[in-house]
């Protein structure tokens, strides 16, 4: 995975171009914009470099090259690291070629000759997106670590039974309702189930008021239900979890 850009650090760019003069010129342009640039003359050389060490933040890839060519190089990069932005540069202005390249996962498609402003601006945007993606991955990893089973403490027979029930829910697409007295760790159990299983795709944290609003149980003056045709906050999140931050069993009584 690409390393985050530290304070004052340069974003790393791999430039794949078989024309030495053009590659040198583009490297100078990227260096002036503050990027660290590494040149490779073929798709094979670039793929070998990626496999040997740390990934760059962005790849600028020529479309027409000897050997495996730009499109095949793009496909292999995407298989290796789907989140790595690849900017394809080509002398072909065919719409069909551009569409195929974007469908294969290219971040952008630039037509030669590419101005310095266009090249550096596109690389800068791609680097920004990559940084957001890396930060999101880091935060997700930290959240998962925060809600591992290690946070659930207990050696009694009852706790072992709880652990076994939790493990059963991780690989089964079933609804789970967690009940218990206040302070017994229901939230820890809920988040352990969510972040260690298939439900980590999405979550909703909602207050009792928001749940009441969705169900139409608040007085008209404070109710804020979903508009016709919109999904309510209490509707199931596909492959996710609904985690109310207050107890809700008494909603039916409140509606009476």
C-alpha cells in the first residue's frame, strides 16, 4: 500500500513512457509541481517496480508502448491494487478508446500533447483522492482493532456462551437483537459483531427521537418523517447494522 504523505513530503508518481525525451520533460514538470517522479520505459518494468517495493500514490501511463501495452498494464495494476489511481496518456483521441480505458478503471484519460497545467492538476487531484482513500482505510482498520473480541472481558461460562453466539453471527446473514440491562456491554457486543463480520459494509447510529420520527410516533409538531419515496432512517442498511444509541423497547408504550 502507498505510504501516507507526511508533512512536507512529496507524493510519489511512477511515469510509464517509452519516449525518453517526453518522459524527461514530464518528469521535470511534475518535479516543479512538488512531486517525486520515477520513470519506467515499459509496462513490464513498471509492474516489476510495483511488485518490488512500496506503491506510488499515482501512475501516469502511456497508452501505446511496445510489449504488453498501456491497456494491459492498466488491467494488471488494477488487479494488483484496485485503489491506485492510474492516469492514461494517449495520442489517440477516439472516444471508444477513452471509454474502454475508463471502464477498465483509469482515473482519467489525457490526450497528447498534454500541457503542464493539465498534467500537474490531474496528478494533484488523483493524489488527493488517493490520500483520502488511504486515510479511510487506516481509520477503518483502527475501528476494527478497537472492537475486537479482546475488548470483551470475561471467563465465566456465561461469557463463553456469549462469545460462541457472537462467532455464530459473523458468517450468517441473520438479524441479531441484543438485549440486556444497562451497563452490561450491549454496545461492545454489537460493535464486535458489526466490525468483525459481514455487516461492516454499513451502519446507522440513531437516537431514540430519530427512530420515533421514522415510525411516526412523535407528535405532529416535532415529527420529521421521511418524505414520500425516501428511505427512512430506520430502514435496514444492506449488509449493515442499525445501532440506536438509546433504549427503544418503550416506543410502543410511548405511542399509546
